[in-house]
């Protein structure tokens, strides 16, 4: 659309501003040059010089202007002024208005102000708005040039740059992305209004309808921008590249704010980006638009609970103040989603007879919540539906079926099982859901917003056949049960590839340099322990689902496999519930041997993890009866060992000696060394409690040596730690506090290295008491503080209180540590 020397397209580009033509005449005259002489010196034609001075050249080319500056021998200041005037001359302007009789009046330019109305109330978004404005302002200051106003802004809306070299042609681009309903447009518009004064040449705004079935064509958006910037409609170029080129030309030296709202993708945005460094572009999209270069990205998430509460209060006013608890619940039910919060607030505002509690009661019903979150043309369900409708077939199926996942987050493997697709197909589908704003991420995990999960469940019920839903559930449960059983079984001593429990050759040694809190030994323990801890919110419900479905043999198999893992994760999971489920399934399946085993597991969980000694006795007596009825000597010995441990810890250690001796004999007869170590440990503790401390100490030392030489991995570490803890108790009973403190410190380190936080806490507690006996009050307080923190992390409030009380009372009472079940 640009004319060359010798002609001009006057409908789009009027005559060159008088200041450039006059400037060229003035400079030539001051150098006493004729037009011919200047043309010869600049390498231009005389005709070109003449038409420039007469204002008839529409587009002085940059190379021509530079050649003229060189020929005129301009100093730096004159050169900058001259080149700036030439750039202004190249900016097309609207045709000057006519008086109706053909007379052309003075040129006029209407500065565009296209931003939608500002949302005055930005409650909850102040923390997002402030840094966005600061970022835009800082970037603009770095890129923008001084503006002495050489151009006639009132007439042409053109900002000319003077007294400096041309700035790099790079606008400031800020991209805001986030899930549907999170308030991206509101934030961009609010930021635009607050930054508008920095962009006096206008603000452009367009809704690109990126979530609609047919987003705005970039060529149409360009045409709209060109008309706004003064290009006559019949002179807008036909091809998209030409439109983009003219748009960049028009915007190049203007200070414009451009808001590209609701963008579909990078391809839609790129043609709409101006090239001049004096522009600011705000882009909103559900997708991150990571393919755009030189963009500052800002992710927008749901509001924190307090901010959501404040937003509701700003809309509802008096009722929110009168019903603070109901308002807080309503905010929680909206999940911090600004769209949901505003809909809820608007519904209350339009129904003065409603209480906040009444609306909260409606939203409490998950089946009706999305329906209740509708006000006029605003709808949470509709916002989600737009994104859902754009998904690929695989992503849509994965979205629906992962709604069956009950945990707060999930990984790729579980999602693949739910969807029934390979992992290689699940990963890109999950990323597509993230880009669409339908899933969030935390590291390598994915999560639903509560309201999005409800929508996914709606789609599952409506778009899937019942048989398909059952198949997805079955796939997930099957995979979780198999993976859980394999992970749990890896902790069993007999699972160690070195055969540690049946031979004295462990095949590997512990690394004494490993940092505290890092489990050492067989590497599979670390991986499987981390998986079991991370996926507990999935495998535990899967066990319950299998039991409800009558898959009792599967439940027994998986729960039994978790036995040795429970030594390491003593207080991380509800073992009393898990083992009770196993007992119930064993009975339902008629598995008497499994019933005896799981009753012993249950008794341990009740007395050791829950401090429910009486309930533990009931479970172990039941295990003893079943074991004797079926002739299972191993489970009989385990039941006797556990019953003896409870008897000793409840104040009758003398009565514990005989059952321990019977258990030792039974384990010796059947050659089960893991049980034998535990039974001997229980016997040693009982002997210590009745005053036979030296005998107990010798026995505990022998047990420690057995663990050091025969058992590896996590079971070996836990066994060594338990034996060291018992040795510390024996030394303390003998008044040998230095030896006791050393044994407790060793136990704490071993528990830490095995990843057993509760055992580490108990050892740290005993270590603190021993240091106090040695007169090291500062060291004692450090250990007791550590113990209290570890008990808190292990979810043991009673023992946490005990440790904190010891910080303030010099003699909290000494008693032997309760038996740690050795592996």
C-alpha cells in the first residue's frame, strides 16, 4: 500500500507533514546547496528531492532519509531530529474530514478507547494486579523512549521519537493464562485501565473468542484494528500478510495498549502483535501460549480461602457479616473460583430474602452444585463446557474417566489405566487438559478443581455407557491392587535378593554416610516406600472398593503384602483399619490361615499404633485361637509374642516371661528367624522389667548383632534401631547414662535412615532424657524439641505433648520404651 518515489496513494496516506518538508528545505538552504547538488551528494534524483521538499512524497524510505542526512553533514542532534521527522512522515493517517462540499478540513484523529468497563471491585485480586502493573511499567520504562512531542498528536495521534537513536522494535507482551472462570479478562481489563495514561495514543481491545467453535480469524481482527487506526475500509489490504504489515506500520511509533482477550493459540496471536517498542500487549488465554517468543507469562489460579471469603463479603455485605460461618462455607464450596464466587454473591444480592446458609445448603449437594452456580447468562457449567467441547477424543475420554480417581491428585500411570490408553497417549492428553484449564499440575502430578471434577463426573454419567464406567473402575482397582502388593512385598526380608532372612550372607552393607532421613539399603525400598506414601489416597480406597465388590482373596493378598512396610510407615497410614479390612475379607473368604495372620497384624496396629491395649489383647487372643485350631505354629508364636509385649507394657512383666519363652521355642522349632529375633526381644524386655537387666542387655546385644549380619534393607535398619533403643533402656536402668545416650543416638540415626519417623522421635525423646541425666540441659532441650517435632510429623499428638512437657518438667518419668516390632 506504500507509494514509491514519484507517486503517492493519497486516500490512505496524505501529504507529508509540513515539518519534514520544511526541515529538508531549511537544512539544504543552510548548507547553500542546490537541489541538484544535494541529489548528487545523496545519490538520489533531483525529482525526488523536489517532491520531498514540496511534500508530495508519501513514504520517504529509511535509506533515502539516511543518505540525505549524510549528504547534509548533520550533527548527531540534527540527524536524530531529521530521521525522526522522516519516520513520522511514513505513518499513514486518516483522511481529513470534508465539510460536505468537497472542502477538506484540518486532519483529525480519534484516539481509540476500546477497553471494556473497569471492574471497580478487584477484591481478592490485588496481589495479582499489583505485580502485573509493576511488571508492565518496569518493562515499558526500559523500552520506551523520551517523548518530546514533536509530532502533532492532536491532529494525527502520532508519537514521534526525537533526540535518540531508534529503539529496538520489540513491544512489551504480558500473557495471562489460567483455567476457565478464574478472572483472566477482568484482571487484564483492570490492568489496562490502570496503565491507560501511559499509552495516550489509544487502547485497542478485541475478544478473540478462542474458546468458541469458530475463533476470530486473525485477518478479521487485523481489519478491525486497521479501521480503528485510520485506514479507509476500501483500502485495507486483501491478504493477511499485507494487513499485518500495515498494522505494524501504523502502530510502530504510537504508544498503544493492545488487549488480546481469550486467545485460542499462538497462531491467532502472532499477526496481532505490533512491532514497535512503545506498545504494551496484554494477552489472556486458557492455554499458556508457551510458543510465543519474548513474552512474560503470568499464571492465574483460584483465590485463597480468605480472599474468596472477602470477595463474597464485598458483594453480599450485611448478610455475610451476620453469617460468617455460612459465608466461609459458601466460599469453600465455590472452591475459590472467582466466577463461582461472583455468581453466588450475585444470587444472594438479587434475592434479599435468602440467607447465606440457604444458598450454602443448595451448594452442599454435589449433584446440584453446578446448577445452583448459575446467574443470568453466567454459568460455571457453561464455562467448563466450552473447554470440554474443544478437547480431542482421547483427552475428553481421559477427562471423564479420571473423575473416578478419588485422591486429590494423580500421576500419568493411574490416568492411563482409568482411560484405558497407553501411557504414551495419556501424557499428551493430560497436557492438553492442562492447556485447556481443566486440570492443574503440581510437579509431575495432576489435579482437578472441585467444581471441574463435578463437571467431569456429569460428563462421565452422560457420555459413557454404564459398562464403560464399570470397566474403567475395574482397570483402576486392578492396577492399584497389583502395584500395592508388589510395593509392599518388597519390604519383606525374604524379598531381599541376598536372601538375608535365611542366610547369614546379607550380600550388601549399609552406607553409614547416608544423610539422616534418607532410607538406605535395597534401592527398591526407597522407590516403593515413596510410591506407597504418595498413592495412599488411591490404593486404600481401592482396597475398600475391592472388598465391597466381594474380591476378598485380592484384599487378603494385598493387605498381607503390606505387613513389613507397616514397620517402616508405622504411623503414616490407618493400619488398624487396613488390617481390620483384611480380617473381614479373610473371614468372608473362609481363609483361616489368612485370618490368623491378619488378626495378629490387627492386634499390633491396635496396641502399638493406637495405644488400645485391651483391643489388641482381644485381637491377639483371637489369632491364638485360630492358629491353634488349624495347627499354625508360626502364628501361634506371633500371637504369644504380641500378648507378652502388651502384658509387659501394661505393668505385669513377670507374666510376660513364660509366653515369650514359649514363642522362642516355637520359632526355634520351625526355624523362622525373623520371628525368633522379635520373640527374644520381647523376652529381653520382660527380663529387664523384672530386674534381670544384665541378662536383658546381653540378649539385646545378640539381637543387634543378628540384625547387623543377617538382615539388610529397611527391615534390617528398623531391627537394628529397635535393638539399639532397647540397649539404651537397659543401660539407663543400670544408671550408665553415657552409654544409654550413645545407644539412643544410634537408634535415632538408624530410624532416620530407614525412614521411620515415629521410631526416630521416640529415640530422640529418650536421648534428651539421658542427656538431662548427664547434666547437658542444652543438649537435652535440642533432642526433646526434635522429638516433639517428629511426633507431630508422625501424627502422634499424645507423645508430642509428652515430649513438650519434658521440656518444662525436669523429671517427666522414666519407663522403658514400648516394644518396637522388629522385622
